[in-house]
C-alpha cells in the first residue's frame, strides 16, 4: 500500500460509481415514467460517449447532473477498499487455495470484517441489478490493477476473483444509491449520512460505520471572500464630539428600552411573529 494514491482512487471512484448509478437509473427509467429529459439531464448513454471520446465526466455534454457524490462518500469507499486489502494481506494463503477457503480464513481472523461485508453485498444484490447496470464495466481495468499493485504476491486467479467481487460490490452500491436518487424527485447530493444509512440498512455493524466515520479527513472551511464597496461604519458619539465646533454639545444617547416598555415587549414579539 506504499504506492497507493488515495486522491486518485477517490477521483476514479467518483467517475466510475457515477457511471454505474446512471446505468442503474436507466434501468429504473425504462418504463418511461421519468421526468428527466436526456436532452437536459446527464444520462448513461451520454457518459459512455464522453468516455469513448476521453471527455471529462464533469464536462460531458454540459447537461445537468441528477445527483452528486460527496467527498466523504468517496473517502468511505476508499477506506473500505484499504481495509479489504489489509485483511487479505494479514492471512497466510496456501498455494491453489480456493476463494471460499481464503474468505473463511479472513472472516475467522477479523471480527469486524470488511471483506465479508463486501462479498456478502456483492452476492446478495447481484440478482437485483438491471441489464444496463450489469453490462457497465470499468473499461480501463483501473480497479483491477489496484488489486495487482497492492497484492503483488497473491495468486493471479484469486486476484481476478477479488477484483470481480469488488466490481460487483460497486454495482450493488450503485443500485442502492440509484433507488435513493430515483425516489427523490429533487435529486441532490449523496451525503455522508445518507450513505451511512445505506450501509446500516445492509447490516453493516455500527462499530464499523463509526470506524469509517472517525477516519474521514476533517473538512477545510474556506474563508469567505470580502465583498467590495463596503459601507463605512457610522461615527460614534465620541468622534462627533471631537469633530464638533466649539460650543456645540454632542447628541444625547437614546435611553435604553426597558423590559416593560412597548418597544421591549411588543417589538420583540412582533419580530418573533414575523419569523
């Protein structure tokens, strides 16, 4: 994992998972009930054309996105991948050992097992996937190459099986996300909390969700830009006194509003009523 590029992984996950979600949305939209025109909103066919012409996903056709994937969600999937790699690396694998045997060893070694969760979701949701989603693929084989890079000593057959399983897991996630997007007419961002809810609904133990939550990068708050043509502050009574001509008294300060005065009671209540 020394050469693992987390930022690049997050970028690739954003592009590929978005493609998979749009593929699943096309399956869900097949009955024609969708209100999202392919001429106005981003869609699977347009993304495939953009990929073929090597156009950036974010600039594909200038169409409106139906959803977005938050930075936190991309990090969570990256952390799950890294945990799976760690779990596979931590066990002794015999030559010609089967996939089932390896996964059983991993489950017995790790109480809170991410590899077991990934394999279970990939298997359970496989029959739920639509035709378009099943046919979608990572044509660059980038994620498959990540398994090869991170597990150089693993048997090539097992590498191919773990890579295929992770791809099926991403498709299962895409199907679950697409249901959330499809049933929300306003679309919007897939937030961290929404993704935690999806994981929880798929029986991921809370201790594992908490572990992922605690390892996210802290948000960097950008300072707000100051607006131009700001109005200067009004001069205080002290400044008025200093600049006043000789013999001119400064204006008297307004008396404070007491709790029993009309301004003190009715004014506050009127403000609250307006809110």
